[in-house]
C-alpha cells in the first residue's frame, strides 16, 4: 500500500512538473478556466505532499517542498518577457 502511494505520488509530481514546463511560456494566453485548472493542480499536489510530510514529522522537508511549490507557482504565473511580440 505504501509502495503504491509513493509510486503514484512520484508519477503525479512528474506530471505536474511537465505541466509547469509545458505551459511556462503560454500560460498568459490561456483562458481563466485553463489557468485555474493548471494552477490548482500544481497547488493541490504540492500542498498535499507538504501536508503529508509535515504530518509525518519532518518539518524541514515539509518546508522545502512548500518553498519549491510556491517557487514553481510563482514562475508559472509571472509575466514572461521575450523579444517576440505576438498578438
């Protein structure tokens, strides 16, 4: 049971990181529903992971996961400045 939880949790983290990378430059062009879906998916996964780590008793590891999640969400929602101006 624990092995399955770790395995599928790791797959979910990889999927969320792929979402982050895949939509990094195009996030501003998405509609509100798409933005919220991606944002809440990333937030929910990192919040659940951090909560589980905190409840397991590892405060430092929980803080590291929390900081990584906040950093990735900040990178995703910040405006991306590039030399190409698309309409």
